C-alpha cells in the first residue's frame, strides 16, 4: 500500500465517520469509517517508514580506479 492509497483510505474513512448521516440496515457506517481510518493511518506509517529506510540505503558511493596504463590494443 502506497502513500496515496493510505491517504485515500484516511479521507474515505473520515467522510464515513463524520460526514455521512444516512443509515444502511445491517452496517454501521461510522464503524466502517473508523476501520478505514485506522487501516489508512497504519498503512501511511508503514509507507513512510519504508520510504525513509530505502532513501538512506541509497547513499552508497562507488568509486572506480582509473587505468594506470592504457588498455591493450587488439
């Protein structure tokens, strides 16, 4: 789950939790919204953690030695 998907889940969850006043028989929309909010926040935290870990690991610099003598001619 990426950062965008997590933000989408958070937004949909917040809308269902606090903005929707309709009722659906057998489904509590406030509870569904809360579940989506929690899943979105957890997904966002995990995505941000992986983004910071993999950004730090790309700081490796590779240096190559130059030829002391020119390469052989064929």
